[in-house]
C-alpha cells in the first residue's frame, strides 16, 4: 500500500507539471527510482494510472466536502456549505479539478469503478432535496424527463449510497441540475471565464458564488 501511495503522489506531481495527456507510467517509475517492470505490477498502463488519480481526486474532494458539512443540520446552510467546500477544494487543487471536469483525455474512457466516487457529492445535494421534499413541487418534471434519465435511474446501484435511500426521480433530476450548475460555475471561475465579469478579488468571487447558491436554494424551495 505504501508503494501505491508513493506512485499516486509522484503521478499527481507529474500531473501538475505535464498535464493528464502526457502522464507516463515510466516517468513516474523514474521519479521513484523504480524499474518499469516493478511499477507495472501496481499500474499496468497510463489509463490505469489516470483512473487511480481520478478516483483519488473524487474521493479527496468528497472527503473534504463531507467533513465540512457533516455537522450542519440546517438544510439551506448545508446546501451552501457543500457548494463552498467544492469551490475551496477546486481553488486549492486546480489541476486535479481539471482532471475531473476539464477537457477529456484523448483515448481514455473512465471505467465503471469511477462512478461511485464521482457521485458522492451530488448524492449530498439530492439528499437535501429529498429531505426538503422540494421534488413534490416541480411541475416541469414529467415522464419525458424521467425517460431522459433512464440510463442513470435504471442503474442507480452504481451511485454511491443512493441505492439505500428512498429518493424520488424528480429529486434525482433536480440534484443533477444543481450539481451541473455548481461545477459549471466553479469551472467558469477557475478557467478564467469570469475575468472582467466578476471582480478579481477573492471576496468578490466568493460573494457572487454564494449568490448563485442562494438563488438555486430559493428556486428549489430550500428553506
């Protein structure tokens, strides 16, 4: 396990230096002073190394968010805390955030075992919507929308923890929508699309992001 941890640390450092497309198992081996034949016992290819980094980043981000929201009982405060913790993690880990939500790496297809880590945070949002019972007041939700989500809803057991929660299809749809907005907003800020739109100070950027979270909460009826 210590060797796999060392591989992950070295690969994350390489990610900072060259980006995901140029990630190399052999380069990681050289960094660690290992023979290529030795490192391939732990990661058999660049894609497996990418998967290791992706799962680690998803879990690291979710661990931070869960730690900052675990004791927040008020639903609206928890909603905002989730969004703010996601943004804080992304600003601290921009390359890892880009690995998760930036441009896809050419030739790489994420395997099934990335799904559960990837869904830990959206599950928190869906859980709040379920607790607030806001899904019962969404007239726009229809059978057509439910059909559009059939791939996810028909295989919901792959989503972390949702298989043990009594959730509605509409809460699921709203949670996905909210998650897309949170990630999109963070991406806009992180990748420079808010330059000359929102002030450059951290206070200005945070204030506008909090405004977005509040508007989402208002629209969804989270008190």
